[in-house]
C-alpha cells in the first residue's frame, strides 16, 4: 500500500510520455498525483497515532551487501508525506497553463514527487540515499529549463551545493554500516545498535558528514547562498516544491537520523548549531526586509523560518542525557516538526501568490511598484494577508502554534539563546506588515487598473492551503497528536 | 610437453585466435560495399566465445589453477576479465559497423580497410584476455605488446585524416617508451628473484633489497600506468582519443584500461605486496593525483572526446581506490564491480559521441545544443551516461562509486582522506558532465532537423543504456559474480 503510494506518481509520469495531447498529459499528471494523495489519505485512516513505526513494507534487494527495500511511516514522516502530496497536487494544478515542453515538465514534477515521498518513507539508508539524490535531477531541470533569466547559474549552483552535502553524508552512512554487527543499512536497526557510540572520533566525522548534507538542504546559515538564487530563478511550481518540501528534507534528516544516531556528538555541538540557527533567524529576517523583489523576500524569509526549526532541534539535542529537560525537549521537537509542516503550507502558498501576480498578471515582482492593490484585487489581498500573517506568527494561524512550541521548548533548555531568537520574530513581523502595507494599502497605482482577481484554477490551488493555515492554527491537536508520539519516542531514546 | 587437457582450458583464447583468422578470410570473400558482414561475423563469434568461457567458469568449482608450467592462470579473476573483454569488443564492433558507413561519406575519413579493422579488434581482444590471465613476466610482456601493436594501428586507422595519423604516431611513441621502461622493470625483478613466475616471485620478494625493488616497481608502473592512463603517464590520452576513430577511443578507454588494471592488480597485489613495501599509500597517492588532475583538466574542455579522455584519467584514479583498498570482501571485488559497470556507461557515452560526430561532423559540446528536441532518445541516453559518470543514483556509476568508497572505508580508516578526495572530485566532475546535459536540454537547437541513429549503433546504445540503469537498480548478480571472481585470486 505504501509502495503503491510511493510509485504511483512515477508510473503516471512514465505513462504520460506516450501521449501527445496536452490535455491528456495534464490529466494523467493530475490523476496520478491525486491517486497517490488518495492512497495517502487511506493510509492516514489506517495509521495508529499511538503506534511507532508502522505500515512497514520490506523486501530483499541486494542481500550480499545487506541492502533491503524497507519503507514505513511514523508520526514524523506521515505529516510530511501528506504535505508532499498536497503541495505536489497543488503544483500540478497551478502549472495547468505551462505550454513550453509540457510533457517533460509534468514528468519531472511526478518524478520529483516520488523521490520526495521516498525520502520520507525510506527506512534503509541505501534506498534513502537514492531517493535523496534523485530529487536533485528533476529540480535541476525544472530550474534550468523553465526558470528565470539566470536559470542556468541557479540550477548548477543548486546541484553542486547539494551534491557536496550528499556525498559527505554517504561517507557517514558507510562509516555506520561498517561498524554495525551484522553490517546493515537498515535505519531502525542502526539506531538501536548505535554502532559508532564507542568510537567518538569516527562518530564525529560521520556526524559532520550528515550535518553538511542536511545543513545545506535546510539551508542553515552560512550554507544558504544557493537558496535565493534557486528560489528566485525557479518556476513558481518549482519554488513551491523547493521551499515547501525540499527544505524539509534537511530538517527531517536531522530529526530522523542525526539526533538518534549521534546523540553524544550532537549534544557536544548543540550550542554551536543553535547559534548558527539564530544567525539564520536574524540574518534571514533582516535580509528579507531589505529585498525589493517579492520572490527574494519570501525566499529569505525561508532562511529565517528554517532557523526556528533548527533551534528546536538543537534544543532537543542539547537536552540529551538530562531526564529533567525531556519534557522541554519533546515540546521543542513537536514545535520543530509542526513548523516544518506549517512552513511548507505557508511558504508554498506565498510562492504561489507571488507567481499569480508575476507569471500571469503584472510580470514584475518589485515590492515598491505596487500599492493600493487591496481595492483592485480583494480576494487576492485577503488570501495574501492571511498567508503573510500566518508566516509572521499571528496567533490563531498555523505559524504561531509552531513558533510558540519551539520557543516554549527551547526556553526550558537554553533560555538565553531562545530569548535571542525572539528578536527574529519581531523583525519578521515588521517585514511582512511593511510588505502588506507597500503592496495592498495606500493609493491605487493606476498602472495596475486592468488586473483581474484570482481565477478558479488559482483558487483551487490556494484555498485548501489557506484553509489548512486557519484550521490547524485554531485546532492543531490532531496533527500534534501524531507528531507528539513520534517525538516522545525520539526523546525517550535520547535519555 | 604440457598435458593435452590443458588445451581445453584455452578454448576461449584458441577460438578468438581462430576467429581473427576467419575474419581475414571472410574479408577476402565479401565485396567492398558489404564489409559490415565481417563485423556481424565478428560480433557473433565474440558472443560465441562466451560459451566456452562460461563452461570454464562452471568447471572451476575446485579453485584456481595454473597451466603451462605455471605461466597461465585459470581463475575466476581471469574469467571475469575474459567476459569483460568479449562484451566490450562485441559492443564496440557493433557500433563500428555504422560508424564506418557514416564516415565513408567524408572523403578524409573513408577507409578501404573496414574488414581488417574488425579482425584487428578481435586480435586486440585476444591480447586483453591473455594479459588478464598471465602469471608470468614473459607471457605478460608478450600479451601487452600484442595489445599495444594492434592498438597503435587502430588509433591511426583513418589514413586520410591527419589527426588520426597524429594519434597513431603519438600513441606508438609513448607506448614504445612505456613498454621499454616496463620491460626494464621486469628484468630487474627477474634479476632480483631469479624467476619470471609471479607466484614464485611472491615467495621470494620479501628477501630482496628494497631500493632495487622500488626501482623495478616504479618502472613497471610506467608501463601499467600508460595502459590505464594514470597520472603521470596520461599525456597521450586526450590527443589519441581526439584523433582516433571514436569507437577505437571507446575501446581504449574500456578494454585496454580494464586489462591494464587486471595486470596491475595481479603484479602489485600478488607479486609485490608480500615484500612489505607500502604499496597502499603509493597507489592511494597516485589515485588522488589522477582524480584531481583528470577532473581539473576536464573542466575547460569543449571537445567531447577530449573531455571524455580527461574523464577517463580521473576514472582511472577512482578505480585505483579499488586497488589501494584491495583486501576484504568489498576491496577484493571493488575494482571488478567498478570496471564492469564503467564499461557500459563509458562505451555508451563514446557511442553517442560517435553518432553525433558522424551525423553533425563535429565533436564540440556546444554543437549538442537542443539535442533533447532533435533526438529525445539519444539525449536521454547521453544524460543517463553523464549522470552515471558523475555517480548520481540510480545509475550503475553511482553503485560503482558507492562500492569503491565502501571498499576504502572497510579497508582502513586511514584511507578516509582518499575517500574525501573522491568525494571532492565527484562534485568537480558534476560540473563538466552536466555541461553536456545543459547543452542538450537547456540550450535551443541551432538546427531543428531530427537526428536518427542507424540501427546497429542504436542497438549498441540501448544495450549500454539498459545495462547502466539495470546494474544501478539491481547490482546483486554483478556483486555475486565479482565476489566469486575475486575469491579465486590466490
């Protein structure tokens, strides 16, 4: 069942290669994506929120090296899988009007969907690594073919940066493999064995290998320089997926692998990593404020938000071995995972909002070139305002729940660092409010008189995401319950 | 007089020699316009040679043997390289049949000697098979010379093309010098130990004076390094690859390289390693230097064949990681796994270059612009080969790199620096391999007419492409094959 969900998009992608008619290609793409989403919802129905790793499917693959095909879901991967499914389907709907090399475009989107799902469900390091790397190829093409003016530079920069990290992680994986008894790539069995616990020198090398890979993906300051280029040049659907899901691959890796596999080393460097996260928070917010390009502004706000996630993860790492701080660590991790989902939904919609105005209407993204759009485009203004308020952490919306939990948890572990992070929230709030003011308020700019409000296709793409922001902002419990079981288990293993 | 029974174990070699002679005979009979028939006979004959090779593998259950007074090894290792040489030669001939037809349209590249070309390739493949199985310095020298002499002729095969002449001459001059050095090394080794058998040398090598042994090793490495294009014996590679007919360049970068590695491993791991010299560090340093130099020089290349030549140098560095890591379940088979997968995606890349070169009359990477629209299948395969050369999953190239890194890490934590060098080089190499993909997919075509490949070349391409993907997704049979092969290496 899980494997069916995983490979449905890829199967649809291969199927559509045999068609010429653009309507058929779009239909197959959306159909495959929605079918996979449907299977994910069925799996959600079968999922037991109190259970650990479940719905596991396993098969032998390359037995002479100890590689198996193993996939499974738990409270950490399930929300991210659902996020992936929703954002992928929404991206296909949004891309309905793409005409340039449509077949390749849809194929790549579907390949990307399978690869991202694979990263979240894989429980074998070899399998995980394959999916992890396969995400790079379609993204390279999406940026490189359908991107903006500097697309080639952005695409290769993205590819090179992430490949450095991936290969460093591969070395870490191999170190784990050769010190396990018996040698295995199975993630759960490696976590149970803690193969490098006795050799801290090698554990440190392996930890930094993983760190490099995940930190580049997140991206943490100072590894973030690929992000503004890639986001700005990518086509809208590419930016949505990049910000909404691909960045989560990094933070997912920290929670899934770094934390349980190298707790001692992670604790040793937790404060350093928290400081990097804080630098990301404050630097991201300040740079974002200075942007004149709306897409760049949203891109840098991602650096800021992913900093919050990393702050929560670092707090959990710092609490290793201290049972008194376990509750705080669980809270921080819950917040971090919740923020992953929240940021995916919020920033995904923000990139689409930018795309709506840039791709099909004004063809400019200059923040100062607008003004008074509120009177012209009431629906668009409403949706944008909700998304931006959610992003700055207004209570009642999704972002607030996440940030509140992160700061609550990390305050219990390192109060001074957590307090510094609050500065970031203030700057972000100022930045988004100022942006809303510049674009939607003030006297209407006569240049934009003829603009049309959102059409049905755009509403279909945006309304579900905005609804999720409000629903989970007011009633986060169902989502939090799923996450909490998994995070409590992670923290319990760390004690 | 050796026992007659030993002759049966030579069935693949005898058949190859006979096949070469048969081809010369067939060439006399077929008319000038239909020389491709000779190629088809050659492909069939090479595939037929897999049968006795398979029989040999099946009869080998008891373990390795050496025949003809200990000069010729019959072990899994030799059989592995027999299979590799036969497959590589068959694929190259398959691709060549169309290459010659296309080249005949350009007067300077037309060759009247197509039939002999296939016979020469078959004789080269016989030499490769002999190289990998030689357990004696004299037989080794003879088989290396057999490969070299035929290769010199093949590199300069396009008589009307000055670049091809240049390639032949350069290859000959460099090759002759390298061979001379290597033979000198052989003679020193013989002088030190009083024997030419590698296995007897292995028993005596611990007692010989170190400095003389080091000189001998260095001289021999010149010869082997030339064959595998290892730095600092690599200078011939770009010029020869660029000038030689593209299928020959493909053959040199796969066949000669593989056999060179087989010899290197047999001599270094069997004969020299027992001396206690720090061979591992030496090989590791050579590996790192080859990777860095090959990759950095590949970056500015615009000609696809020169780029592939430098990439071939850097891959020699990667495969040398496998030599350094020799020992242990991963280390023993790392080199074999890498060479086997490397054969498919390198041949594939050269075949695409051959096809494009024949169709467009250009080997410049910028001329690949818009290939994704002019020949979608071709562009897809080339992208697959480029990703495989970089080592991106799920291709065979990824699995090879994964396996060889694993071998180094398994061997000793002291080799971690070499793995780090390999990682850095993989990232560097991404840039120039993706340069080809960029041209094919990101740039608009200068001329939108579709490009279609001729059928035999297309078949060779799809075989290599399918192998690249399948060995990446399901390498289990290859690992089993390589591990049984390496177990029998005494």
